C-alpha cells in the first residue's frame, strides 16, 4: 500500500513538474554563450516543459516542446571584427564601460525585433510559470513580465557570479578578497591590486546603478508605460541565480542559498571524432597540440607577423598541431592541420593531446580542466586574464601575453609544459576535484529551476540583504547613530560647561 501511494506521489510530481510554460530570454550576442545556455533549455523541454526561447539564433536541432523566436541580425548588429592589438592594450575600465554598452545594445535590438513582437502577440490569457534570463542585458524588457502574470525569475549567468548577480541574491561581495569578475587578479591580491580592485568595484557599481539601469528604465517605460515597476526593483527580485562559477577554481566566498554554481554545464561526454581528425591525432606519436581562440576571436584575424611567428614555431616542433583557423592557410607546415570548426570537447578528450593553446575563455578553461589538459593562455578581453592567471598560479598552465607572442616565446612556453610532467599532474588533480560533485551541473540546474516552479519562486530562500542599500548593508547608519549619541552627549556637556564658565565670568566682572 505504501509503495502504491509513493508511486502515486511520484507520478503526481512528474505530472506537475512537466506542465510548466517557461520563457527564456537571452540577448548576449556570443555563440559560446548560446552554446552554454542550450543544455538547460533542452533538458527542460525534454522533461515536458513548454519552453519559449528568444535568443540570437534558433536551435540547430529541433527539440520537442521548445519554440524558438530567433532575433535575426543580432550577431551582425552587435558584433564586429576585433583588433587584437587594441583588445590587448585596452584597460579594465575601458572594458567595464564597453561591457555595459554591449549589454544595452543587445537588449534594445531584441526589444525592437520581430521576435519580441511575436511574443507580445501571444493570447492575452496566456501565462508563463517561470522566466529564465541572463542577469544583465534584459532589463529593457522587464515590462513584459506583468503581461504574462509576473512569473518568478531565474537568472542564468555564463560568467562567474558578477557583482550584480551577487547583489540580486543578497550574497556578500567584498572587494578586499573577492576579485572583481573581469579583473586580472586572483584572491591573493597585493596592496595596489586591492586598490585597483576596489576602484573597479566602485566604478562598476556607479555605472550600473546611475547610468546603465536608469537608461534601461527609460527605455522600458517608453515601450511599456510609466506605471511599470522600476527595472532596479525587478532585477533584485530573483528567485535563483544559476552561475558559471565553481568553488574549486574561483575564490571561495559566503553564498546565499539561492546562488547555484553550474560551471561547465555545456560539457558532455566525448563523442567519436570525425575519421580524418581521429587518424591525425592517433598518428601523433610525439603527441599533439590543439590551438583555438574560441568563437568570438578569429585566428585568421591575427596580424601577419604573429601568424608567421606561430607557424615558424610549430614547424620546429615534433608534435602535430590542430589549429582552428577560419580561412585557408596555404603556408601551414606539414605537421599542422587547420579547420574552420573543430569539436573542441571531443578533441580535448584525445589521449595524445599534450597542451591546449587558448584565449583562456571561461568555457574553454572549464573544458580543459575536465579533460585534464594543461594550457597556454593568450588572453585578450574581460575575464580571460584572470582565468589564465589562476591556472598559472596553480601550476596548470602558463600565461603568454599577446604582445609577447613570438616564435621563441611560444616555443619556450610549449616545451616547458610538454617537457614538465608537473603541469599534467596538477591539472589532473584539479580535474578530479572539479568533477567531485553529488550531481552534474545540468542536473543541479534542472533541479533548482523546477524547485522555483514547485515553490512559486521560493521566496523563503531569498535574503533580505538584497533590499538594503549600501549604507544599510554596511550598517553605516547604525554606526553613525551609535557615534552620534556619545558625541552629542559629550558635546552637550561641553556646551553647558562653557555656558557656566561664561556666566560665572560675567558675574565676576559685575562684582
């Protein structure tokens, strides 16, 4: 009898959890971010949820229960060719400002798109049970939430818990030991690094609170009317934040219960390689090197001088080299194979791979950790500097600045990693820790998303800290009050004493 009742409860739970309408809004114009977001959307649709997705592109493979509303032209409108020298020389403060401009452009383009208009044409009685969205770059569309019943919000951050994500969950973010998300620092900061880290933190807060959010608020009110809630209040009303961070790699910090790490959610079990790649790597008796700068940084845009230096270095190595290169390369040495696209996850899993030359993007860093392959990091933008510095500090890779990339420096760096087994040993240890979890990142993401559905937003897990301003959060008002009371008391006594003395002197003069 108990077994029958338990089975009934289980089937009831399945029925409830598989009937939700979920809206997903992703505006960041980056193919790698799109790939990172896809597994959760697919998993939710596979479990029976009706998932509607607004994003830069449709799913490559049709998924039952998933409706795509692709924003045509978003990549072209927001993206563009990158100047490697400009990218490398740009300061952190330049990137902070550019980052907010990038987020705003993506939101406004999506807001004015035909796909968003199609969403607004849904039946007036249609409701969504939950909204998945990026934690930034979506604020101008917050006015649509009342239209669909003000569903709970779960943010999905492809970056490692930026400060606006931490604030939305009430998670403490102390710049004294927590590096700014897009800084080149780790948690072992020297004095001047803490100074710059603090300045970056304050500068970001200023731009976010007093420039970015007010602009988004105006855009939202222009479209949805002046009566909508402020975008700042909506941004703080988050049920869960699923973030691309991992406690074994990122700085340990106190965390609210609704901040959920799902790092490496995009990593799947390796598949067999295409026949030509499999043979190329199998026959690499001296080992192989894989080089790729991700989906946003094109190798064929490297300067001729840098390209020449790289090819000359590869020509002197006994290893075979697999290089993601987006156009033809007729002068490639015999040991170099190029391809416009490569199945990175599967390539990294090949046992003959010795080292991965990468831009040190977060997704690539997580993938190489899981596969246990040491890296040479050539960072260009945002968090890439911090990622490779962490790996270098822990003996799992080496940093090679783009401006320092020559034939000799590349050869020296590759020979150091290939010839020193400690790099492989160290990253294998990290790989074991990274994967030692009770559930997979995808299982965790699905569970907490459905938890928000089952518990109508799970407000019982939301910290009151997210509603406090800077003065309240750090008790500056309380400290000021506690200081003011004794100071006022002492000041009052002082004034009374002065008056008495003044009165006494006046009497003495009269006498």
